[in-house]
């Protein structure tokens, strides 16, 4: 991601780890003493001021509305178009309802780049922490579901450390070694949470999901956490998620898989999320292959109106000309009769970066210098 700011922002210096050195002294030591490294003496002095300011115990980092609009944030990645995007999601259901089979199915389709039902996927590496299984059982189950053709993108582990006790390091190492990772499945939450007297408190539930969310947001990937529902019914199915409201409150969304009877082949998958439209999928379980088939979908009928600016920008790129770069002024000129100021164009693209990527398949990057904004647009490869 390239973030655009009119002024360079000094990073917050690392915490002092010993030796009695003050934070402000440590900050000054992180600044190059050679003024030739800066555009001007004023830039050098401003960076010193910002370092001292951020080291203050009362410092609160804020951004203005102008800075918010002028910044190009990393767009959410659609892992499965309209169904699953980057972030943390709970996947809950009663025991033995078929959650692990559906998790394996989702993981396989993403790792192989094959459409899931009617949904295009973004192909990438998948890690499945199958912590209630062993490799022998996985071998038998997956060969029956998908045949015997190998898949180097689909990875499994049957043992892992606890969150806060080394799991974060294990996941970071995996993502570093597999840079195209799109999805990590944790099956189940109970297997990775540390045992403690407050393990069912709201604060504990919120904290464990927050730790997964920080990891997912850092790497712009999706983490799906398999969990159980309570036996007690509720008017809102998402209130049946076992534990406190802290779990759903910290997550980006949730999936609930339900059957009227455990022996039924029919199930309903309810989906809710911050970056997803609410929807309900009706599924049929294939007893022979142990895969789920989509029979009917109910979607939130609310639709965002088309953005004419993004539509015009998308028409600039094609398979024959997949990249465009230049200033905001040059982009406005390239669009012909569109009446829009260059600075407003940049803000429209900053705000619409998610839609530009996920609806039109165009990745937007923007950087700023003294001459103004430099924009790069890149057409992504088509999804499966």
C-alpha cells in the first residue's frame, strides 16, 4: 500500500528497553544527524518536533477529515466475491453439523482457484489448523471430497500453540513463507485459547478475537475461526454463538450453520458482516462426497448506486492496456468530459478504492510529493 499525505508523518519510535535513556533522547537518536538527508533544515526541525511530540505520555494520534480523505488506505481483499473478505470471521454451528466439511470445501476452492458455487474466488494459499483431527482422518476425508490430485496451496496443521502463547509467531512465519496467503482457518477457537479462570468473560472473548483481527488486518488476509453455538435458541441466530457478545463484537462478521435436525441433509447458512451484505444460503449436504451444494440464496436487496467516476476510470484499462500512471490532472484530462477537480478526483479514488478493486478489478495506488499526486492504476488478473 502507498499512503498519500501532504506532510510526512514521523513514525512512533520504539519503546526504550533499558539503560535509563529517556524517550525523547531515544527519539533524537533515531533521527539522522546529517541535515543533507533532508530536503531542508525546516524538514529536519519538523521531524525532530514530531518525534518529541509522539514520545509525550499524553500524546494522542489524530487525523483531520482532510487527512482522512487524502489518504489511500489498503482496500479490503475479497477472498470470495460477495461472501468473504479480509478480516476475522466466526463460523459457528452445533457440534457435528458439518462445519469442518464446509471449511475444507472453502479452503480447497480458494487454494485451487475454483469458484465456490456461484461465487468467484481469489486464488491463494490457505492454512487449515485442523486441531480436532489427525492427518490420517484428513487424508481419508479430503480424498473422498476432492479426489487424489495434489494441491501445493492447501496446507494443514493438527497441532498449534495458543493465541498469546506463540501462535501469533507461528502464523506470522507461515505468512512470511507463503506471501500469497488468502485464508487461515482455525478449527476450533477452544483449541487455541489459553486456559484461565476468566476465559468466558466479555473482556477475554473480545481480546482473543482482537488479537486475531490485528494479525488479519496487518497481512490483509481472512481468518475464519470455527466455534460452537449454544443449545438455547434465540430470535436472532447470532445470539446463539457460545460465549459472550465480546466474540461477535470484535469480529468483522459471522457465519451460522443450522439444521432443523442433526440428521437432516438440508441446512441454512446465515451471514452477517461489516463489509458484507447480510444473506442467507440454503445448502444441501452430499452424503456420498461430503460436500455442500448451494440450492437457494437470499441476499440483502439493498444495492449501492453505481459511481460514474469509478466507471469512467475503469474504462481506461483493458487487457491490452492493463496499467495507467500519471498525475491526478492527467487522469482528469484522460477522462474527457468529466468535470472534476484533480484534488477531488484523488479523494474519490481514495474513498472508492475498495469498490474499484472488488467491482472493477483495478488496484489503485497513490503517492504525493511536492508536485502533487502520482496515481497508478493496475488491472488485476480475472478471478475464477
